[in-house]
C-alpha cells in the first residue's frame, strides 16, 4: 500500500496499521465462520414451495461463480442464477456465466438494462466527473439494482433464500471505512448504517475537494442524472425507498426471501477455489487481475483509486490476500503496474464510444509506485 493511503500509519517497526490489524484477526475470522453444517441446516429449515431452493446472483466473477458451484456440487441444492445485463459486462464475465450455468445445469434469469438510459447516465456522470476533477458516480445504479433484482425474482417465484456472495476479503469499502472509523465491523459496512453512510459521503466530498462553486456548476447535470436514476429504478421494480434514497445503501429484507451471506458459513480460499472453478467450469480471468473484471466501467473506479488514494481497488483486495498468505507482494505490484498502464487507455476507449470527444480525463498523480505498506 502507498504511504499516502487514507488513514495509514506505521508503528516503530515500520508495519502499517492495516497489516497489524489484519494479522491479529486472520485466524479469528476463520473461527468465526458458522460452518457448512449450519448452512445446510438453514437451507433445510424452510419448506420449499417449488422446484427451486435458492437464488444465486451471478456476475461471472470468482466469488459468485463459486457460490453457484458450491450450492450445486457441495450442498446438492437446486438454484436459479440471476444476472443483471447492464450492457457494460466484459465478454470474459459473460462467458463465465454461460459456462457455469451450462456445466452445472442451472437455469439463468437475465434482467436486461435499458441501454439508452445506461448510456445517458454514464454521459451525465462523466460530465459531473469532468467538473469535479475525479471520476464519480460511474457505477451508475448497478449496486442497488444488482441487489434488488434477485430479491424481486425470489419473491415472484416464492423462493425462500438468496445466497449472497460478499466476502470480507473482497471489501474495499471496509478498508476505506476503517481509515475513518477504526472500530467499524464488516456487519456495519454491509448494513444500511447511517453512521457509515455519513462518514463515507463526507470522505468522498473531501477527496474530490468539493467547493460551493463546483457544486453550483454540477447542479443541472446532477438534476438530469437524478431524473434518469429515478426512471431506471422505477422501471426495474426497485423498492420505492431505494428510488428516493439510492445512495444510502440497499437494505436486504430479513425474510421473504432470507438473504444468506454465503461466506459467513464457508471459508473462501481464492487459490484453491479458483483452481476448482478453472478445472470444473472453465472459469477464466484477465491476465492482470482475478477481481472486479466483470464490468468494463471498472476502469473508471480504478482510475479514481489511483488518482485519489494512489492504489486501485483491485490492489486493495490484493493487499488483503498478501496479508493472509494467498498472494505475494511481487505478484501484486506487477499486476498493479500493468493496471496503471492500461487504465487511461480503457477510460479513453469508453469515452470515445459515448461520443464525448471533448472530454478531458483527470490526470493521475505522480509517485504511485512508492508501495511502502
């Protein structure tokens, strides 16, 4: 991690606070797992009303594909996969979805985005980003939609469970929040917490150096973006409170369906897990990353991470894997350097496809290669 990363400090031995905290809790995190038997007990606790046991949201990334694989091969469940087709998925992720569902004989429900609205939202977000000087809002409404669609499908088909594949190891948001609220837990981060939400919003505003003049300049664009957001979320059947407050985080229901956080029960070893997926399902990933490659818009978030924090979100995940012995520091730095070289080109290609030829990409700051943590 670079020495400029938010909230980073070093002890007398030169070890950063993120490493110190992580090393003291690695074994604790494993023993806190509820276990496979508890997961089986939960999945059998509700009488099934149809031929489908659960919904598995599927992006094509390693976590969600592993959840689908495990639910079929290890738990003997009959899931249905649900994927959101935003129009910006990478070809490799889409092929992973098809390969996994075909190999496991799992039906897949696809929710198609309105590509016109998606493109208009992206254009407006890029205009806001240009004024602010840093890429913002480029993930559009996808975080809310990706959580809402599986819930909608489960309710329509009376399926009692949604197996959700979030992992503490993959949470860049948790790392960010720990720099603001050192005592924050993963439960706080993934819940609809007012405290973490306010802290996160204030952090973003400080990071982009928001001024009254900047805010006044983006009001018309922000209004258009908000109108498109409302239209899109309503058309997809997103609950009204999340249409009105799309930025506070999507709160999962407690039942009907019950959302089960899969990695609270089953340990995720990315080395062994990926080997299984490659062998059994033909799962693939780009040469420079095993995470966050399912959407082509990730180049904008990588650019913002490199510009604001000196490190991409992919590399933050790599830091977690290094601390737990799943990845070497040299491998992670090599992948990050490849990403730095490619990210501007990827951003330029997408901006050109949208016809924004006059768009000026924010400059990446210098000195990003000083990885001292």
